[in-house]
């Protein structure tokens, strides 16, 4: 698909389902006035490239889905997709996963993108404690993000959604996610949103409840050479065995300590971070 425009459709703009070897190049995804108007969605699809696109969407810009619950886990994963050289404006998540994750979303590379006024996460990964599957082996790098509406990074297993009748399975999870060489500027302006409310953490990680097992955890995350300006503190719950290297907070709302972890976040390492973790 090349050089066409999806302008204010009735629902998602472009959906690529149960396919393979797909390229979306030089499209305009202008779905901003559309309810649930994702720009581009992959479902059960492998081997894709997304390049040179303009996104101005009413929901997630590039989204991945992979089925729901026990029976969805028997379907096709969404995997092996390269997203690069795109301009992403407005919308909810820039690169988004879920909440349907049962058969896994995996091996995704997003790099050399620009995100402006994205509302709920440049990298937005969301699922539930009974969805199954999840997301793994993600590399999100070499990206500039500014004037974010809410968080820059969201990884949550506590996503709220209306019941859809799927048969519950094990908890979803997110693991082996690397964020490298990324700059985030909240712009400290009411028109941007992030830095005007404590309810909008710059990194929002919520492992959420596990069925009958207390609290689930997320693991294997790496944040490397990431710079934050004019942002809120983090909100990190249930993150284990992950690494923060070269992460710098130049300015945080009300000069607050940016590092906020709960008691379930253990085994994490911090090197060359500023300010240091206390």
C-alpha cells in the first residue's frame, strides 16, 4: 500500500489481518475525528514494514492485536514488523500493543520516528490478567517525542475494557522490551498535558493482579540513553530484573524525585542515571 490517504473512516483506517509480507509506505492516516480510529492495525500478521507515513489519528497510530483469552491463544501471532521514518501526531499510542494479546505480539522494531502530541504513550503496551500471551522482543529506539498528552511509556496489565465474552486464560505479560536513544520533552505546557498533573507519570508500568497469586510482575526491560525534560515522575509497579542505564531527568514537575517504585519492583539495576536512585 503506497501513497494513499485514509481520511476519517467509520472505524479503523487500515487493518491488515492474517497476512504476511506487507508494506505500508507513504500513506496519510487522518482519522482524528473518528471514534476508535486507529490509523493502522496488524492482527495475526507477520513480516511487515511501515515507513514514511503521516499519522493524525483518533486512537492508536500503529496497533498490534493477537486474539483474546484461551481460544485466541491458538491463533496467529503478530510478529516481525519494522516501523521507521514516520511522523506521528496526536492519537492515543504511537506504537501500541493490545489489549488483545493472546497469541503474542513479538519481534517489533520501531526506530527513527518523530512523535508530537501523542496522548497515551509513544510505546503503549496494554493487556489484562486473563488475556494470555502479551508482547515480547521489542526494540524502540532513535526516536524524538515532544508535547506528550500523558505518559511517554505505558506497559500495563491493568487495562480497563468492557467484557467481550472471551474465555479467560493465564495472565498476559510483557518482557524483553528495550528503549534506547530516545528523547522525551513534556514541554511543560497545559496544551501538552503530561507535566500539568501528577496523574500522568512519564513511565507508567503496572503489572497488576495475577489470578490467585497476589501480584504479577513484568521483567526484562531495558531503558538505555533516554533523556527526559519537563515531565512527571515515574509510576513503576511490579517491574523486576530490568536495567536503567544512562537515563537522565533534566527537569521534573515540582522538582520531585522522578524514581517511584513499589515494593514488588525488585532485582532492577541502575547505572549512570541522573538523579541517582535512592
